[in-house]
């Protein structure tokens, strides 16, 4: 019998427990195996690794837990969605489907973190602005008082309209890793995934909250470029879709699972 496995990747300042409500609802209805990794603790998946090495280690992690012929579904949120893109690109045939939530396909240029021309490509104004922004945040996550830091982080425009901001305790995180993640996994160091997505739209469901103005606009432009991309807009949700509208996210995952169940029945 074909097994279905779900792999969840949390966002920045996130934890595996962020998916608890989702995984419980899914597990109660479907016979699936669910894995939620910790990108700030699990060996090989921490910010000590750049995007490429993270993908290598993550795919190895997955392959140790699945059997050939299994249907594996990759679900990533925000930073986790960007990390997931690297996993998909490294081995698209490992994945039957993916749901990328509040993700960013990268700047629309030819940057490659492993290219010898990296330094030259890095000079684009958008990338320069982003690395300055992420460097500033990296320093704050090392040095600022925690509650002050969280207040400033949550005040960013991208989180406007959030209904349920998650509680984050300093003791739950390694601040050095949080700081390093903002450098290693900065959007400024991410390649443009539009060409990859153009060739693998059948494996991707692209999800965004309707109140997330920045990512909704980004997602609509991506849909214009890739008409076959399955774009889902979650009503009454901001960037933090799984906290704002967890039941809506559950419903979309269930649709994917029902389609898979029907295909293998």
C-alpha cells in the first residue's frame, strides 16, 4: 500500500509546534505520517548550512523516513517555504506535491549563491537593500532586549492584519541561530525560482493570505507569469496563515490528500 508522508517546515522565529493544530486535524482524518522539522535544532538543518546544503541535508532526512513509491508532500511557511523551494529544486521527483505558504520566489534576476559571479550579481539595488535590512535584524536578534525585539518584529507591515500573533519565549530559541538565519537564509542570497516553478507548476500549490498585501501582490504577479500555477488566496488571513486561519489551511491540505487518496485507491 502506498504511504502518504507530510513534511512541514516552519518559518523564521518559528517552531515545529506551530503545526500542531494542522497536523492533529489532518491525522484525525487521514492515515498519514507527519514530520515537522526544527530548523534551529535538528542536526544538518540549522543555519550553519547555506540554502544548498540545507536542501541536501533535508532531502537526506526525508529519504531516511520514506519508502520508494511513497507519496511525499512538502509544506513550508514563509522562510520555510523558501527553504522548501531549494529541496524541491534539488530533487523534484522526491515530492508528489507541495504547499508553499507566504513564500517568496526570490528577486527576478540571475543570482546564484554558488556562482563565481555571485559578488557581481549581488550588486543589484534590491539585493543590496535586503542584505542591509537583514544585517540590521541579525544584529538586533543578538543584542536587543527580547520583548522590545518582538514588538519591533511584529510591527513590520507584512504582519498587518494578523489575527493571532504566536507567543514566542526567548528560552525557546537559540538567538545565535536566529541571527545567523537572517544572514545565511537572507532573501538577498536566494536565487530566482521562477524558471524552476515554470517547469514544475504541477507540483506546487502557492498559498497566500488575502490581507497580506505585499505577498498577495507578489503572488498575483507570479500567477500572471505562470498561469498554470495553482494560487490559493486564504480569506481573512494575513502573512501568518496557519495562525490566522488554521482551519482554512487544513481544508486546502485535505484537498491535496483527498486527490492523492483518489488517485491511489
